[in-house]
C-alpha cells in the first residue's frame, strides 16, 4: 500500500500483521502470510510437537523454523519474543540470540518491558514492534526506540495485560500518544475491521484468530471446526495471576472460573492451567477439556480458508467498504 508507514517500514504489500499464536503459527503459516503480502510471524513453540523446558532445544526449534520460512519465501517475516520475567527470561534471551544470528528482519516483542531487548535487536538491524495495552505503555515503548507499537484491545484472543480497553477506544488513544506507527489488534478479521483500524488512527492491522483458522495454521482440525461453529458470544475472559486471557468457551473455562469463584488456592489454579494448557487444546485438539486461545472475532469466521485467500479478499473488499463508508458519510453530512 503506497504511502503506508507499516508497509514502507517492513517492505510488505498490505499493512496486515499476522499475530503470533502459541502452538499455531509455525513456518507454513508465517510463510503463507508473507508470500500473500502481509507480515507472517513465528509464534512461541512454532513447529514444536511437545512441551520442553530445555532452553537449547527451544532455541534449536526456533532456528529450524526460521530456516524453513526462509526456504519457503524471500519476503519479510517476524519472530515473536515473549520477554517473560524471572526464570522464564532465559528462554527469551536464547530466542533473541537465535533471531540475531539468523538475521530475522522483524521481531514482535511482547509480555514484558520494551527496554529489555529493544537496543540489542535494533543494533542488529532488526525492526522491533512492541505489543502494549495502554497509551502510557506505548509512550514508554517509543522512548525505548521501538519502530512501531501494537495495541491489542480487550477483544483479542490469547494472553494480554489486565486492562479492559477495547480496540475502538485504545487505538485512537495510542495513535494520539505516539509519533511512531501504530498497529491495531483485537476483533479484526475482515476488510471492515481493517478499514476501521485505519479510521481509528492505526497504520496497520494485527490479526490472529482469523489466521488461526487457515489451511496453513498448526491448529488442530477440531479447533478450526469449533471456531467456525462458534457464534457471537463463543469466547470468555479468564483472569490469571499474571494477565488476562481470552479463550473459546468450553468445559475447561467453566471449570476454571468455577474454581476461582470457589476460592481455591493460586497453586491449585496454576496446576489446573498447566495440566490443561493450549498444548492440549490448540495442538492436540481437546477442544472441550483444555484451553483454546481465541478472540471475539471467532463469531465472524464461517470457513477455513488459505492465508492468501484471506488477504486477497480483504484487498478486494476494502474498496467496497470504503465506498459504502463514503456514501454513509455523505448522507450524514
């Protein structure tokens, strides 16, 4: 898109970034999105088939996925770096090393402060996009030198901060607060959502759940089927000890929320979460008994498509949406 700051920053055709999703966004999906003109992203546990606590193995897995993407496309792509805290920081440190060694063009940094890795990544020539959930966080990220911020509204799937600001409110707040490009996420899955994000002041759109339900994603077929069957209120918010999560509503979420209401200990809750993590839901397909991260946009998804078809549909339909908008504006004025 000529003149668009996100397209020019990252060298992509469409200002659409595929959000990283745990156990979902491996090399096939990332490459497909990038080939279609967006920015594909490798998520945590990309391409993995088992849970590991081995830092070196985690790094090797990511290196293999990066090289696989490069074998599938020469277009720009990103790797997600979940900063983490305490003992978990060792994993992100290893991923940063791999990303730099493999000369990945873009890093999407999340779940942590922007000052942890911004300098080392920027010094290596890597574009840094930092995920935030408030305008204050956006300002801090800009001060740390990131290239763009990603603001995720309350509608978004997966894990996010404790704030409940919706995309409709958060995006203009962030756009007013910073001078760097803004990418809006949460509830975006078609041309209408992309156009709305741009109208709210964003330079691009961040889409996860829509790409989760693609032919190329690593989501289990039962997960894709469940999302397609989902209706308007098919997701629920889960408060956790470190952040909020939005999941597909199922037996797991009902049990978890019931446990919180009953006042069980934090340790019991964490044990339950670990025993029913997205590995069992997203990867192994236990769509009722385990966690399936999913955004509210699930209610708009009616079929499993290829990543290229999704981007082509948005590109074709956005002009129609814009014409309809202009007509309504003329009627209003």
